[in-house]
């Protein structure tokens, strides 16, 4: 069986040498493996969270698509598409949103960092934070779950997003009682090099220390390399390869023999200017043919458009039936299908195996009831009522709630709310209990 490996590329900015070595090149190499069914997509919906500049969004999508194709991504072999061409992704995003705990999203690193920054600046905690940023992890979960990806190669900063995708998938699977979604595994490439940038720190757009991959042609590449910071050793003085960015970058392109020769030259005292020229020539040997393809591609955006549309058709062949099954599972069915669905619901009540209510008198406090699971576990304890009839009427209403039940976290318990008032509480909090409670409420509603 092939492993489905899926990854998204946020379409902001212009690819640099660090992106090529750290992400593009290894991903394309992996996509050629026979046991891999690779999905690559342009995460342009995610890009909208980071930028509202339409021209930049447009430009970046084109540049990034052309870069991946020029670097050797074979659209006949992999599924290469744009997120915004797959309507099933936002559709699934909503379905997942409805089972995602708000508290889970409160804990997302990117959101929390933005809140902390506001707090430091004495601002309102949510100042300048869009709901898009807040919902980012759910959209990402939909990207992955719509295609049942097994593995998702990402950078370390994305590990939490993958954990959330698994969490959300599990929650959905639990609620609907079936393994709808494959639980995706995160893959962190430990082997790939992170390139130092011009100033020796990790090459990154946020440090403004990047070396462009294609932008500006060979001239811009050479100019950037000439600006890499070195120490002040003069020509003839031995250089330490292991503390030199030049050597680190050189090795990311060269084989062992070439690297050893470059290393020796540094030890022998080659001047920094000459060393940079050699580094430029080595990189240019790899980049020049790709740049040529890149220029050809970017001159014909219509062809890239066509390629991406074909990719979207391939991707939707999977996502469309998947979403149809999900719509059906959650109750968005053709009207006539309802009766049939009811008939197939487990008739736990009849067998006496369903959840049930147990009423009792709680001393002077009044009349209460508990909701017990099929195995007798206490799921809810009601507030006390002076009148046993009121307690009975409430049971009747709880019985009908099903998915509409409003449950709110309150310290170490969950509250069941009706008309904005807490009417019952759970003995403890936690996702597991929440799952069982939801399940019990749905079973009760189905018994009616
Ligand atoms: N958030 C990812 C990043 O910034 C990009 C991304 C969006 C992604 N959707 C995805 C990656 C789905 C993997 C799978 O790198």
C-alpha cells in the first residue's frame, strides 16, 4: 500500500535558498518514491490570514507554483493543486469547527503569542487578531483530513497544528461512532540542512537575511552571496570551515568530494572573496537550469493555471465523495432518507442498554435526577427542584436535546445549559467525559 503524504505551502513571499534546501528539494525527492502517494498544495486560504494585499497574494501563488514545478515536481506523478480550488476544504472546515473545542484553539501557539504581545503592549488581548488567525488550525485540519493523509511532513513550528488535527479527527470519529478520518502523523525531517542566512542566523524571511533562489537572476544570487558575513581574516590566513556559513551552504549543494576540496581551500587560506565566488559557482550550477525552467513557466501563467486545475480535479475525485459521506453521517441528508436512517439507529433503549435518568430526593434541597450512561456511570447531576414535576419536565427537555445540547466548561465540571441557565453539571471536566455525555444525549434523542 502507498502512504499518502500531504503537505501545504503557504503562498506568502518569494522562495529563498533556505526554502529550497530545507523544504522544496527534500519534498520533491520524497515524492519520487514508489511507496509514496504525494499531495502538494498551495495553501492560499492560509495566505489570506497573513496578508490582505491582493497583488501580493496573486504574485506569490504564481511564483511558488512555478518554483516547485521548476525544481522538478512532476504533476503527472503527484497531486498538485490549490487549496482555493477545492470547495470541500472550507465545507469540511465548518463541520470540524462545530466539533472543535474553543478551548483547544485558545491554546494554539500562534494565537497565544499574538495575545501575549497585546498584553505586553497594554492592549486589549484580542487587538488586531482576526478570527482567521484563530481558526487557522481548523482549516489546516480540514486540508489534511479531507484527503485521509497518513503523513504530513512539516517544520517543527507546525507540530502543534498536527496534534490539533488528530484531536479534532478523533473527536469527530468519536461523536459519529466510526473511523471517518485517518489520524495523520507528523513527519519532522531531522536530516535536512537548515541554511544560515547572510548574518549567520537561520535563513528566514523574518530575519531579512535571505539569499533569493530565482528572483533577480544570477546577478542577485551572486550579490547576496558576496554579502554573507565572514570574519576579518585576510587572504593567506587559514579559515575555520566549521564556523563559516560559506562552508555550511556549500555542503548543502556539493557532494562529499567537492565539500572536502572546499574545506581544504579554506584551511589553506583562500581569500573570502574568492571563496564566495566558488560558492556562487557551485550553487549556480544547480540553480541555473531550474531558473531557466522557472522563467519559461512564469512567462506562461496560463499553463500553470491549467496544471493546477488538473491537479484540483484529481484531488476532488477524493474529497467530493468523502464530503458526501460526511454530510450524510452528520444528518445533512436528502429529506426522504431520514426515515431509513432512523430505522438503522441502534435501538439501545429497547434493549435496555441506553443511557437513562434516575430521579431522587436530595434531603431538604429538593428533587434532583442523574443522567447515567448505559454502564451506570454518572454523566450529569441536575440542580435541585422544589417541585418533582419541574424535574420531570426538565428530563423530558434534556431527552430531546441531542446535538443541540449546550455544554460549557466551568472550572472542573461541564455545565448543561438550557435557555442560558445551567440546569445540570457533570461530576468532572475533560474531553473524554464530554464525548461520552454527547454520545448519551444523542442516544436519548434517538430513542424518542
Ligand atoms: N501551516 C503550514 C505552514 O505554515 C502550511 C499548511 C497549511 C500545511 N495547510 C497544511 C502544511 C496542511 C501541512 C498540511 O507551514
